[in-house]
């Protein structure tokens, strides 16, 4: 039995899909455990680039099982579209399994998401308007519709009528929005369920059986630790738990079966949407990194906010997610800068602090304390080892490892699978 969890250790968009795809080469089962189609994963190999939202990155390996776990909120329309996209590109999805306990996103969730965000006016959270939050709200309120319900026509009809009646009262009375029609949703979404039904099963059985038989299982988180509803920059967070602890809830696998937690991070920091960002750059350097790194959301296409590497954030991620390994991405994006800064602490009310405050008021008063390192000019995109890198790039990587306190297992010098270089095999010693 061996299992590895991949989490984003910043605010998402750290290259989790790339790292999951890379680590999938030695895994036999790959599973998503939370989030929905608000997640965007970009995977590049053999000269082609693929963009996924719901389906695990391991789908490109036909000999491995890919699982959408019970903790995911699933938009059937998006998933059917994504399946067609893969089929049109010659990718088989016969190895996909979907949890019958996963909750379903329906049109009223998406409408409510948009209405709630608009009502916040100047206090917007920066939601992707995919219905994720409202679907998790229904789950917690015990009125959600699960995949198992979607497949039973009479059950789906009954639950949909009840929910739609309640949601329409809310739309009309609170938001002045026109009601949604049952007939515009029911048949279309029931048919989506029929398209998906052959993939649907109890995925906790598949995952536990795989682990109990000694197979290697890779768990793939969405978003990032700093967007976790408990440990992130609340309320500017997602509605689920991207931290490694979310695996046990979102996949039905006990915590004793998790061996390693890999944090994917960039050599700098990025964030989409509103919320605190202490090391954010509002200058030419930030614009330069954004353009060189193609920092635009996979799902939203919004330009990402850019900042220097923040070791305070990373130590918080290490602590709350139990990181055992780091995968450092996008080192090549920093090539050409004269100087590179790393945030080592914050200054709050004249004192240095080394933890990430919960209070938004305190965070807004925090000033990053920087350490400045010399940059490098050499092209590093073909480097395969640490020794191949310029001395300044090597020193930068070593300094990140020292400040975070977690060993770096891989560093990437480009988007392709072949540009991920191994320093320490994550699957070893399990």
C-alpha cells in the first residue's frame, strides 16, 4: 500500500495538474477529492496541451484508473462536454470512475452563485460563478442531489421539483430574478446522467481495494491550501477543503492510508480573484512575470495577480496540510530578472511575525520582509539537474527549501512533462 496526495500550497494555479500528471507515471489509480469545474488543470506532453476541469489528470494513461471522488461537486453538463473534448482528441475515458455519492451542480446553483456575488457589490469574493458554493451549501443543508439520485428518474424528479420550488422563491423574493422552469432542466440533466451512468460506482471501494492490494494511489487536490475554507484567507476562499485532510472526507479513505503529501508551488506567487496578497507586485516586474508565465486563469481567463515567493504562506501550508515534499514549478519564468525577492516574514505593528494571521485587518497591515537574491540571465529550459542550473538559480532553489523547511523533490523549467526534473523520488521509501 502506498499513497501520495498532491495539494496546491499557495492560492491555486501552482501547476498541480502538471505534477499530478508527472507523478501519475508511477501510480496505478489517480483520484480527485474536492472542488468542481472551477478548477483548471493544464497538462502538456508530446507537443500537445490539454486543459481539464473535472476529470483527473491521470486520464491520459489508459492503464490507470481515474476517479472523481465523493467530495467533488459535479456539473454533469461540463463533464459530458469534457468527455467529448477528450474523445475528439483521441483520448479514451474507459478508465474513468465517478462516485455515486458526489453531489450534482444544477442550473439554479449557477444562477444563485452569480446573484449572491453581485449582491456583495464592493465586497465580492471573486467566485468563478460555476455554482460551486451553492452546491456545497445544499450538501451541508442536506437538500443536495447526488449522482445516485440523478440516475433514478423518479428520485431526481421529486428532488428537483422540491429544490426548484424553494430556489425560485428565493430568486423572486430576494433577488427579483425570474424563476427557472422545471422542464428546462429535468430531461436535459437526466440525459446527462444516462451518458455518465456506466462510469458511476462506489469509488471508495475502488480506492480502498487498490490500497489494500498494494497498489499506488495518487490523490489530486484542486485550488490550493490558501483557498481552503478553514485554513485559507476566509472569506476569500473556495467552499471545500483542498488541504490534504480533505482526502479522507472527499474520497472515503481513512487517514492511516495516506503516506506522503506533496505541495505544488511556483517559484513566485499568483492569485486569481479578490483577497489578501501580501507580496503582490503592482509594477513592471509583476507585469513581466505575468506575461512570461502566461498567468491567465485556465477556467476564467482572468489575469492572475502576481507577487514574490512568500515563505510565510508556504510554512502555513506545510503546517496545516502536513507537507512532506515540495514540487517547485516555473523556475524558468524568473530568468532575466536582475534581482529576485523572497518574503521571509511580515512586519505587523513594528514587529516581525512568521505566521499567517487569520484577521483580515491584521493581514492588510502586514508588510512583507524581503531577502534579495541575485537573478540569472541564462536559458534554463533544457536543464535536467541542479548542476545544470546557473549558480544563482541553484541558490534560489536551496533558499526556498531552507525557508519552507520541506525538501524539494522536483523542479520544473518549463510546462512540458519532460521539463520536470527529479531530485528525490516521491514514491520511494513508502
